[in-house]
C-alpha cells in the first residue's frame, strides 16, 4: 500500500476541486505522459475520460498504486468524418505518438458510436452532437469526466460535477444505459475499491 499526501476534494467549490483533481492526476506518471503527448497532437475536441480519471482518484484515496485496476486509457474525440478508415487512421496516429508509454488505449470517434451501438448493446441511439454529449451518457456520474491539457493547463469536463468522485460514490446515469450493465459495473468496481458507496439503480 502506498501512502499519499492528503489532498481532499470532498464538498469543496468546483474550482478548488479541479485544482485537487489536477494534482492527483498528475501524480499518475503514465497519465501525465499521455496528457502531455496528446496536447501536441492534431486531435481536436478530445478528452481522456472514464476509468483512467476516476480510478486514479480512487487509487489515491485507497492508498493503492495509481494505475491499479486501470485496464486502458479511454481517449475520445469528435470528427464529423465518421468513416471507419478515418477513425483507424487516428487510432494509428495516437498509438504511434504514445508508443513509448506502457499503456493500452481505447480510442473512439464519438461521431460514429451510433453506427455500432446496436450490435454491441442491443438498441439504437442517436448520433452524438459532440464529445461532451457522449461523455454525459457514460452510465455513472463517477465515469462521466473527461480531461485534457491545453497550454499545460488542465481542462475538465464534468457534467455532474466532481463531488461523487471525491466522495467515492457510484451513482447511475440512466439515459442510454441499462440497469443490468450498471449493476455489473458497480459490483466489479466495489470489489476493487472497497471504500466505494454504490447507489442502487432505483434509489
């Protein structure tokens, strides 16, 4: 178990929480490297989101290695060219850019998610209008956070705020998400991070 400095973000004003979030995230050396490399990429309207962000914070508050439990880094962006070929080109460019960082990445153009969503989840969705709309539908408030660097300053998109992350609360976002998937995810997360408080689907 790693002992970290006591950076507390619970129940503070959002601007203070963003400062705490930045300090915690930049302690994750792999995440810091990827953020810095992407800052110099050609990607526009992009974020690193979901697990790489909230799980770094959970690991910090649990005293775990900051990369514990993080399967991959989710990198999302929006390109109106929704062809498979263009997305594949971007994927290869990003992977080449961060090839010296020992991480797996999952790179998606959120403009084309609706094209494969039914095959994966069994029902159709409308095309997202931008990356922010997509992040807002990621199933739990603790997951709906994206960050990137601009001029070495962290930009945060958190449509449901940061209090649930800092209080380690898993709360469902029911739009475009199903109860079964939420329960499975929440149970899996609670096994890895026992301090999590899971809000039931119907609460």
